[in-house]
C-alpha cells in the first residue's frame, strides 16, 4: 500500500514535470535559442549584418519583456493561454522560413518572444503551484532542464536542415518540431489553483523589509546576468566561426551548451540545498565569468568547449535558482514574483544583443561585445556578494 502510494506520487509528479520540460524545450530551446545557430545561415544566405542580427534578437527580447508585463497580474485562464503560446512558437518559427523581409523577421521574433514570456511564466507558475501543493517543489529542477534539452535538439536540427534547405529549411523544421513536442506539453502539464505560501506569524516587519531588500538586490544581479549571458547566448556560434574560421566546432560547441544545460538545474538545486541560494548563485556567476574570459582570451578550440561547458552548465542554473529564490523572498504570489524577476532579466536581454551586434560591426570582432558581457557578469557577482553579506541564506532543501 505504502509502496503503491509512493509510486503514484512519483508518477504524477514526474508526468507533470515532463510536461513542464517539454514546454520549455519549445518556449526557450526553440522559441528563443534556435535563432543562435541559424544566424550564420541567415548571414550567408541573405547577407544579414551583425547589427541586424542583434536587433532581431532584441525584438525577440522586447516581446519577452512586454509579455511579462501582461502576465504580471494575470492569473486567469492560465492553461488556455499556455496552449495558445505553444501554438504561437510553432507558427512564428515556421513562418520565419517563408519570408526574407527584415520587418517581418522583427515581427515574428517579437511574437515568439511574447509567447516565450507567457510560456515561461505560465508553465513555471502552474508547475510550481501543482508541485508545491504536493510538497514536491524539488522536481522543479527537472522542469528547467527542458531549456538545455531544447538547445541540444536545435543544435542538431539546425545544421542538418540548414545544409539541406538553407536558413529557410532550418526555421521551418524548427517550427514543425516545436509543434510535435508541444503535444506532450499540452497533455502532461498540470494546472491547479495558485499556491499561496502561508505567512509565518513569527516573521517581523524587520525580517520582511530585509527580504524585500534582498529581492531587489537579486533582481539587479539578474538584470546583469540577462545582459551578460544573452550576448554569448546570441552570438556564440557566430563568434566561434569568426575566431576559428570554420563552422564544425561552433555547432558542436552549441550542442555541448545544451547537453550541459539540461542537467545543470538539478545540480545547482542540489548545491543550493547545501549552501543556500546566495552562495550557489555566486559560484555559478563566477564559473560562467571564468569560462567567458578564457573564450575571449584564448580564442581557440579548447576555449570554445570550456566556454560551452561553463556557459551551458550555469545559465539555466542561475535562472532556476534566481526564480525560486525570488519566490522565497517575495512569497505572496508565485506568478508575480516570476514576472518581476523576468522583467529585470528581459531588459538586460533587450539591450545586450543590440549593443553587441553594433560593436561587432564597428570593430569587426566579437571581442569587445564579449568583454562587455564579462563586465556585466562581474557586476552581478558584486551585487550577489552584497546580498549574501546582507544575510540571505535560503535553500531549496526545505521542500
């Protein structure tokens, strides 16, 4: 009887988590990151400049930002809007392959960004609420691994269909694959009433003020991560080709990013359970920064794979820990906490690609944009150190 209940408990929670994973494969792995390996094909096919490539990426992140504003206070019809967002990713991705108009590219990537924000916020909030009600929030680490899985899958699909059908074929197949994977997301994820954390009567006004202060410090650090990570996240494949003069290593490197991103969230949740979120975030930022510095300094094959491992192994860990930590610091509403943090992150993402693409065209090199990324990550690291000094030491292990 007890064993049967445990089996059902695991099955129900993992099924819901697999639905969340599938949704993030579509929303983030395809809706956001598939553009990165497609950029070189678009540049070769239509002569797209780095400035235009960065601007189109910024359109995607602008849509992401506006999407967060829409969903900050939206708690109704979450499942229906979730399904619509999945469809929007599949359709907008495929449509990219049927036009050569930069204006339409901006529009389609904007739509994809808006849908990504909706999907990330809704899927994360729905799954968190479901798992929190089951006392199983530890499964959230697997949910975020969908991003890495999506990157790895897109890293395989894009070169294969890019060689067969050019940048158009890569986009069309990305959309088709998104539609197929969306089926699992629709049927597996669970929707439940919003989970409201019970307020601890022993928490004083001073404690609450302290937590709110830490929340805003976390938000600033998260903004810096959004700005810093998105530069390498957008231009890693193109920068590698620029440094090495060939494409094979760049696409393998991008697959490595996805492979290491997939389990990274589980790893960092484990670390945070031992050290607390602030310390774990400091470690993750430092590792990401170190890998990027090596990539910029050495500009060889070894540094590409080191950067791929350190970037892939940290960026989703940072996202998952920041979002979950933010929920702990601002306990009133799960959806709003995710949306506020995502807004800070999105602003950084909008600015990053545009500035990076412009600098790359001006200096005909990705070195200066990547150095700027290093500065942003280092600044975020400083804010996290201040947060830790302020006394934040919360860990996910209590779930």
